C-alpha cells in the first residue's frame, strides 16, 4: 500500500520541481505562478539500502521497492481559504493526502516572481499555515452547527463531540494547529471523517538553489524546530535534472561531487518517518521485495500487505535478519544453524525483518 504525501506551498516555491525530482514524471515547471492548476499524482520508489543488500544475495530476482504516492498541489496564496488565487480547489487535494510536504522557497531569482515580492521564510510559511487554519476553522464550525442540534436533544455522543469541537475551535482561533493540540487516540479517530488539514503531519522542504544551504534554509530549520517538525534541504532544480538522467550517469555525478545520495532520498525517508511506518522484506518467488506497514503491526496483518488472504490463512512467519542472511549466504545454512525465528500470530513485525509467511 502506497502512502500519500501532498506538496503544499506558495506559487513558484518549486513544488512541481520537487515533484519531478521525486517521481521523474516530467510535470510542467514554469517561471510563472499557478502553473499547476490540476493536482497531479506520481509514484516515487523508496530508495532502500537494505533492499539493495538483500537483492545482492539474490541477483537473479527482480528488485521491487515500496513506493510513495506524491501529489503536486496547486499553489496557495493569502486568502485561498476564501477563494483567492486558485481558491478552494486545493482543499480537497490536501484532504486526501496523509501528510503534508510544505515546500518553502529558499532561492533568490529575479526572473521568478515571488507572490509577495521577495523571499521571507517566516512570513511565507505563516501565510500557508494561516490558510490551512482558516479552512479548518470553517470545517470545525460547520460541523459544530450540525452536532449542536443533536447535542441539544441530549445525545451523549453528540455532546462529547461538541465539547471536543469547542476545544479545537478555541485552539485554532489562537493559531494552534490541531496536530499540536493534545488529542487522545480516540479523539483522533473521531476526527478522521472531517480530516482537518492541520491535523496532518508536516515535513518542511527547503528548496535551495544549486549552491546548497543558505540563510533562508537555516530559517526553515529554525522554524521547523520551533514547531517540533522535521525538515529537509533540497536543491530542487538540480535534483530534478538528475532524476532525468540514466542511473549510471546519476551515480557518476554523485561520485564526482562526493555525495552519498540525493536529497530526494532523504526526503522520502523522512516522509516515511512522519507516518511511523516500517519496512519488511520478502524474497519468495521471482522477486526480492520491500513492504510498508505501520509500526506495531502483528504478523498476520503484515502478511495481508502481500495478499489479503494471508491474514486468515496465516500459520506462522519465519523471520530472518538481513545480517544473518549475509553471513550464512543461504536460507538453508541459516535454517541449519537455527537462526530462523518461527513467529506466531502475536509477533509484532520489526523494521528490517526478512519474512517467509507460511500459510494454510
Ligand atoms: N533559480 C532557481 N529556480 C528554481 C529553483 N527551483 C525551482 N526553480 C524555478 O522556479 C520556477 C517555479 O517552479 P515550479 O516547480 O513550477 O513551482 P511551483 O511551486 O510548482 O509553482 P505553482 O505550480 O505555480 O504553484 C520554475 O521556473 C523553476 O525552474 C532553484 O533552486 N533555483
Ligand atoms: Mg507547480
């Protein structure tokens, strides 16, 4: 199952550029604002050194990484929640993603208009945050109106929800995003249907020019820290160009510049962390493959990521460590030395497990 991330930010911040760097999809990148009108979706493979290591043991098999889905959303401007710019259409697009990648322009270029004249990282970030908060306020108040009627005739559920809504509305009015208001798991569940925008986790993406980090991107880091959020610095335009190269040329480029990996790879990993997902691996049949599940998932449910049938037909999971496979070179040798753990229904799958599911 792919996880979905939405690229959100001011016009001309470089969202489509980063979308292309992530997905090599060749989306339209233009020096004028609102070049993206319709949100577009793309899939980015998740670079994974552990999968590469496992694949090295089975070079004849096909390597299948997990993927994330990225949505390139139209630029937001001040007043968007009231219909300015491309207005409200961005809303549904953001509602449908699980997490937000907030792209912040950190490059100067007189040829590329900034919707507010010039780069000012704090203001630019706050404009976006304010629009999302305003939209949530509208959503919450609309819901409150509907729930209030049911609460008046004394429905317990409705009264509880009303109290929650009142609390959230107060917070949002003071500028506190819902993710930063302490919510119990139950309260979060209750809000799922409304899918408020400021409840979604955020990762800041500082889009810098070819020269790399600068004073603007340092500000992004500061602001992210203030908010308890993560951030990634990426040379969007450069990485987009690299994404279009064949793999060999790309690695040659990286070597030449003494880089270990592309920032987009870090971006994907950080995005993953945001959703508390982990990866396990299989090498049955013709494929060596990575799978994504939520942290804390038990073995039968993890099997269902491969095939829904596996949940019911689950017998046991044979769990191996990648390091052991590398040391013993074959599953057979691993088995003989007792390094394969036979795990039952209650086993909680760990990040990095290599698993054979035995099903009925
Ligand atoms: N100089 C410079 N230009 C960049 C950089 N990154 C992106 N650009 C340019 O900035 C312009 C806008 O980039 P886009 O990726 O289209 O921006 P966007 O956020 O998708 O914009 P909208 O779709 O209009 O909201 C394009 O001309 C890009 O080539 C950079 O690091 N340096
Ligand atoms: Mg765009």
